[in-house]
């Protein structure tokens, strides 16, 4: 009798254990592998900003101009390396993509990707309206910007363009190589005239390489 009870108990335990299913683990969230860094020779001196050093990180923004149908809206994309504890920063911009804002509030992923892949050698353009712009902000918070009217030789090329997505959005990572001059309007308080005179200063940006990303 004891043997029969033991057999029945054993079979019951086997049936119970076979009904227990392995826990279902949630699917892993997609992760975008993004990296940022900037190097250049500014007026001949080496200058570098590295991700996670002194709080530097890549910050992406976009400037959209919404038009009334049937005109198309436009968007320019910006990528900056900045730190919450240091004034010095750099920023690159690329614009502009056109899309129908009556259909969607942002360009589709296909339009976004096509724009990035077909604008690898853009012209310089103030405010990145129809091309590329570079901005450097010094420790004194003075801004220096590239100019579409510069008479100095300037070039730019985007390479290594890769579209990635995660739970926070769609991104286009890139390596941007360029050379240019950046200009700043400066108030000359030492002018001989009693009224201060504005004059334009410039700095050279050579062998610049920006690794970063734009967000759709």
C-alpha cells in the first residue's frame, strides 16, 4: 500500500512539474550604439572634446520651418558637443530636408535617411539653411561661425553615415571632416572714435573631425 501511494505521489509531482512553463523573458529593447568626439586645430593649436570627459556629450536639435500647403516644410539638423560645466562647445548643422507637414509632423524615416545619404558634400550655408554650418563657442562664451560668403578655402565631407534606432528615436550617426574659417562680430571699445566700432575677427579651423549623430 505504501508503495502504491509513493508511485501515485511521484506521478502527481511529475505531472505538476510538467505543467510549469519556463518564464517568458521580455524582448530586449533595441539599443543604438552612438559615439561622439571632436578634434581640430584651431589657429594651429590642437583642440579636442571627448565624450564623458568633463561632462561633454553629444546633444542633437532641429529647426523646423512649417509651411502652408501646398508648400513643403523644411528641417535643419544640428549636433553639438557641450558640457553643463564648461562654456566651450562646438556644433555642426546640416539642412534642409523638405517634407509635407500635412501628412506627418516630421519627415519620414525614408526621407530622413535619403537626405543624409545624398548630402555628403554640402555647401556652406549660414544657419544651415541649405547646407553645412560650423559653430565654435569659446571659454568666454563668444561665438564663432562659418560663413557661406567666406573667401577662404573651405570644404566638408560626411562619411560613415549609419542609420540606427532605439526606444528613444531614429538617429543618423556620422563622421564629419572639414576645414574652414569661423567669424565673430567683435565690439572694439578701444577705437579712436568716441563711438565703439564693430569689426569682424576670424579663426582658422583645420583638420577638423566631428563624430556624432543627428536625431530625426
